[in-house]
């Protein structure tokens, strides 16, 4: 038994030996120029998701509400900021997972399952995304004076146009 195995290995080795000998050896000559060019191509192939536009509260709110209106199981007439996904809109956990996936695609971010489990209303989703992107312009500080309120109103008007 052992001798037949050895003979089989020797035969297969004799078949592979000409292939190995005739194969052209690889010649890698790393130079500083080649490495620099390779590094540039690798950096250029990395997908970039930069935007010159910063998120604002009205922008996040309108995009979230649009995603929810386009979801086929939600009646857009009954959708409000404080309508509950399960009780008012009749969604189940799988629907909330689909909505979370759509939000991840829209905002180019990853929302962990432990965070999406707490989404009960569209307002919760909007607040989560505002916290994630450091959007605090919709929160009025306690010491807000008349000048601040006028500034915030002007900024909101500029964001809508």
C-alpha cells in the first residue's frame, strides 16, 4: 500500500516538474518610484464619501420623512413626527430593520442594531441622526436672547432656500 502511494506521488511529481521548470519566474523589483505610484493608486481607489454640505436639522428631518413616506407599508397621510411605528403605523420589527437599512444608505452611515431597537417614532430617528452628525441648531439654549432667536430663524430660512 505504501509503495503504491509513493509511486503515485512520484508519477504526479514527474508530471508537474516540467510545468514548474518552464514557468517564468516572477521578478519583483521594488523601487521608490514604483512604491510611490502604487501607493497613489491605492489611495485613489479608496471610496470617499465626503460632502461639502453640512447636515442641518431641516435637511435631516425632510430626508427621514421622505424615506418613511416612500416606504410601502406606511400610509403617508397618517405619518407624523410623533406617530409610533408599531402602534400607529402597524409596522413590525422586520419593517423597522428595512427602514434602518434605507436610512443607512441615505446617510452613508452604519446604525447598530442596539440603537435601531430604540426607534419608536420618526422624531427619535431624526434626533439620533442629529446627535450622530452633531447638529444642534434646532435646540434653543436656555440663555437665548432675542438676537440669537433672530439669527437662528435667518439660518433656518437660508437652509430652506
